[in-house]
C-alpha cells in the first residue's frame, strides 16, 4: 500500500476552485474525519487539477479510514494503521499536511493523480492541532464465491468476443478462432489451483505439491490431448482479468489458440489479512 509523496511544485489554483475551497473552509465537520477535508478533496476531484479534468464520481467518507488516519497520526506505520483499522484496500495514497499549509494546495500538489483516479472511492482523515492526516483508497471488493458460475460465464463471453477477432499476441498473429465452451471439470481444476495458491501464498503454475496444469486437469476427470493455463492475481472483475490476459503475449496466445475447444474458470479471494484474489483459467481439447 504505497504512500505517495510530492513529486512536483503545485500549480497556481484556478480562481473558481480557490473560491470553492474558501467557501468549504468554513463548512465545519459535515461528516466524520478532519473538518472540511472530505469537502475539499471532493471539490478538487470534481474540478480537476494539474491541467486534468475532474470526475463526477464522488469520494465517500469512510469511518474505518478515519480510524486508520488517527492511528497513523499517532505514529503507527501507514500499512499497520490500515490493517489495524480493518479497512481492506486495493490501493492507497496518503498525505500529512503540517503547519499553516493550505489543505487545498497540499492536496493539489501531492495527491492530484490519486484524487482523480476513479478507482479511489473512499477517504478518511483526522486533525490534531494544526496538522491533518488524510488517506484515500480504492476498496478491495472482490466478487463473491457464490457468484462463481456467473463470473465464469462472463469471462467466457469476453474470451469468445476476443477470439472472434483476428489479433496479434506479442509478435504472433492469430486468425479468428471458434468459440470456447465452458467445462465443469476444467472449472473444478481451476478452482482447486486458485484455492491452493491462496492457501499457501504463492503465484505459480506449479502447485505447492508439485502438480502441473495437465496433471490437475487429468485429476479432474477431463481426458485431454492439449492443455493450457492462464493465472492472474489482483484483478477484481471479469473485464480486468480478461484484458490483462489479452495484453500479455503468452496469455493472449492461449486465449487465441484455435486448437483449444473448452475452458474452465475460477477465482478465490481471502477475507482477512493482505487482500489477495487469484484467478485460474484452464484451456483444453479432449481426446
């Protein structure tokens, strides 16, 4: 969870934004956290900064991030403060504003990019004396395991859309390929490997017991003549994981391989500790 620090001087704030921030400075504590911090961040996010347009997607005040900011202000490391608060973040950016520095100017200078990042949806803050500690974050919000079947079909649809169009994977050109079918035995093999990676804390095609993708597919009961496997760690939506695979030459080649006829797809996410989600996609052609 990296903490971002200033990398350039603050540009002059536009007059309209200065007026908005001046009006907000007296708004008081409309929500939890440092007085005016959320409103100021929202104004910058909506107006834009450093020559970049704003976004209409608002920031939400979050009490767990308020608690994390308070812990950080007491000298706890940012990562420990987040863990202690119970907030599970996919990414974070944080800022400590000291003394007489304007909060609006400090945010524009140091957190412009994170403020405009639509993935960052939550904000927490605390004020002590003349200092303010502020954290913005993208929540870790993986799909539910009970939606696994629906997610698998979404991935299948996106993969078949990709296969329907000729493309170049790295330097290898592929013609359009026939649509894949979703296979329950391949999905079983995929789920077993996703859970294994999550449980034992690794990210590899070789299982913790030394198993290979083909061995896991065979163990599921699928009689194959050809097997391939894609894995991913981190994406939280079908769109993200498929796009990541398409953008990677080797994974893209598996997706576009016309010899594959069947696909299995599964994911596994943890519910505590450092956020982790593992995805496994099995490809095969039967004997």
